[in-house]
């Protein structure tokens, strides 16, 4: 990513990463702001400005370091070095949270965050798993900051704990030679090619995601897979059958021997509809009132019978094509 504008909190230059980013992007405008959470000029932009705003970069200092308990792949969701993303997936839950302001924010106080991680891991009676990528895509972020090799080296020098993060990107080469000690779990998000092309805008194609999984596993990383989000389009059965057949054919035997799967059905929202209709007027309309019902304030999910049908169908396909691979949860 080459940003068109960098918005920054002046305190970022007290940190080594802030100084590095200023040098790296010295040829684009840097605009000072008071708070990375509230850039009023951007909040006032029309929805049509959403794609352009995705080219902006915000650099700040993360204030809250509070961990959130989690009971899926990790023990805690951890606020880490970035939030938002430069990709434009039409269902992105971060858009629902931040409205138009789901642009990429980088936080330069990584040393403080790492110290907190290591102390928490050391105090625990059991080995904890920390999800560090719930608010961004760290593989994408790494192309700007180089934070992942730094993170893996710093964390695995400590005696306890494991890290995990999901990604939709294939740029994993910087991770392959690292001494990760098997303590970093990389989870690749997967969808059928047509959904990637039409809905997960700006992300890596399926074949490169699969290749990245094979490379990571060859390099000793534990590898997981998210079938996420499941989108029940008109021809969803054929799309997901083809996808799972392809995974069975193209994932290495080494990957399949240690793989685990998470299945997440799409949640959509009023915010998504409002932005997508104006920012991407020719894009797929993901809202179908015949399939969806309200869930919470301004959110939509698939109706229970359809969702149950989808889960049953996917479980059956996976049991035949990827036998023995555990499904950790379905939501």
C-alpha cells in the first residue's frame, strides 16, 4: 500500500516505528490530528468517498491495551499494532464498527503492547493463546511496517504463550525463515473465487491463499482455515462444493494432517448497505430480505432454517473431502 495522505498524532515521533514511517512516506502529505479515533473531516465525508479513504493511512498511539476474553481459537482478543484495513470486503465487520472510518490505522507503541503480552503470558497458570489480528489483517499490515517478524521474534524469546491471527493475504514470505518455535498459528480465510473477486475486493486470490497455507505449513507453522464468511448466494451449494473439492486437491497432505476449521456465516448491517449502495453501486447486493432477519441493532443474519441447511451441507462436504479435519465451531 502506498498511501495518498498520512494523518498522524504528533506523539508518534517519540517511537522508533513512527520515525521509520515518516521516512518511508516522506513524499506524501502528513496532516496532524488530535486523536486517531475521531478525525472529524473524514467522518463528514459522503459514503461515495469510502474507496478513496481506504488509501489514507492513520498513524497513532494505541491507548487501550485491555484484553478481551475469547473462547474459540484463543484465550484473549488483544488490541495490537493496527486496526482497519486497506481492502474493501463488502461485509467487513470493521465497517459496521467504524462506519466510513475503516481505513488502516497503525499504532507505533508496539513495545508497550509486546511487554503487556509477555507479562500476561508469564503470569498465567496455563499456556495462553493470544489473538492479535482481530481488528486488522497483519499480513497486509506487515508489508508497510515489518511488524510480524519483529513480533514473532520478540514474543518467542519469552518462555510461554502462543500467538494467532487470520489473514486473507498471501504475502507470507517474510515469515517463512523465522524461528517461530511452533508458537504462531496462522489462519487463512477462504471463500469461493467468485466471492473473492466480487465481494472481497482488494484481497489475494484463492490459489495464492492456498499456496500460502502450504508454504507456512512447510515452514513449521500450525495452520488453520476459516470458511468465512459463508455467503448464501443463489448458487451457494455449487460454489462451496467446488471450493471444498479444490481444497481437498490443492492443500498439501502436511496441511491436512494438522488443519482445523472455523465456520462463520455472514452478518450484514444497515451501515454496510448504506455505504455499499453509494460507494460500490454496481456491486453485489448482499442483503436479501427473504433470507435474512434482524439481529441486534441494525444487523441482519440468515434465518435459522437456511443457516441450519448451510451448516449441515458444509459439514457433510467437509467430512467427505477433508475427513478427520476438526471443525472447532460454527457461528
